C-alpha cells in the first residue's frame, strides 16, 4: 500500500491525473447503479440516498479540512525555518568579526561555503542521495566552525567570544530542525483514507443523480475534478520542493549576496570597505 501511495504522490501531475480518473470513474459507476433504482421506481430506497450522501460528503469535508490544515502547517514551518536559519548564519557571520584575526577570515569563508551548502540542501529536492550529500557537507563545515570557536575561546575566554558560540550553536541546531521539517509529512495512512472517502462521496453523488434519472455535469464531472484539484494542492503543500507550490529561498539568497566578497578595484586597492 505504501508503495502505491508513494507512486501516486510522487509529483502533482500524477496526483491530479490518478485522482481525476479514479473519482470520475466512481461517479459514473454510481450513476449507472443509481439509474437501475430509477428504472425500478423504488421510492423507499430513493428516500435514503440524500441522508447517506450528505453524511459522506460531510465526512469528506472534515477530512479535507483536517489534511489541508496539517499540510499547510508543515509548509509554514519549513518556510519560517529558512528565514530563521538565514538570520542565524548572518548573526554568526557578524559576530565572527569579534574573533581573533587568525580565526576571523577562516570562519567568514567557512560561513560563505555553508550558505552554499544550505542552498544545495533545498535544491536536492526529494533525491535522498543528494540530500545526504548536502547534509554531510554541512556537518563537515559545522565541525570546522566549531573547532575554530573552541580554539578562539581558549585563546580569548571572554563574553564576546561566548556570543559567537551562542549564535553558532543556534545555526547548527537549525540545520537539524530543517532536516526534521523536511522529513515531516502528512501521515501516509491519511492519503488512502482521503481517496477512499472522496471516491465513496463521488459514487454516492453519482448514485443520487442516477436514482433521479437525470445526469448532471456537476455530479459526474465537476465534483470529481474539484476534489482532484484540492487533493493535488494539499499534496503540493506537503511536498514543497517540487510542483506548483515551493518554499522561497530568497532569505538565503539575499544572505549569500550580502556575504559575497567585494571585487577588488584600483581605487580601493583590494581592501574591503
């Protein structure tokens, strides 16, 4: 079951196509089953359809709202962590200027490379091998930065160097927070449940249309398409590294631009302003 769900939800187009075909087919099957009831003119069974249909659609609305809220919450958390990490790296870079001269330049260069690695982490998408590679490089740079912090603290054990260690520690913690947020998804069991309830809802709506003897565009086409679109958007929020909805890396890109080493000019003699 997990393999089937993973195959369906691997990208937004597969989600939309698969969900649309499934729901339209069930709506058509429901219409044909309900039409037999119209032919037999079984009024007692017809009277039950509206109640059942309303209950199923109400359950579907509740489930869609719950899943949407869950996916959006995870999306917002990932987005906020990008800004927090960019701010933390920027603060660490500024506080690096308080370190002894022999550590200052090396730490600043390491932080510039660290920003590139964090951008690579997002660009890796859902490719686990590239994610692990980016995380491995991040861990290596973190160890180098921490070694400089330890040596600098021993050389100059003051409150000033302590502030650098505090911001560096926060930067390292945010790396793990972003990795955890990346792995946090809507529970896999929710997707089959959502598809089953949506499928039963479309079947019941089609069945009601068939029992009345009138085929409607809404029950047989518009409702399945609308539900397929909503499920696709929810899946997109849950997988923001690809698809229509993505998490902006602009805070990290702005930080990279701010930390860039200015090019030397004849007037300045290559000295940073």
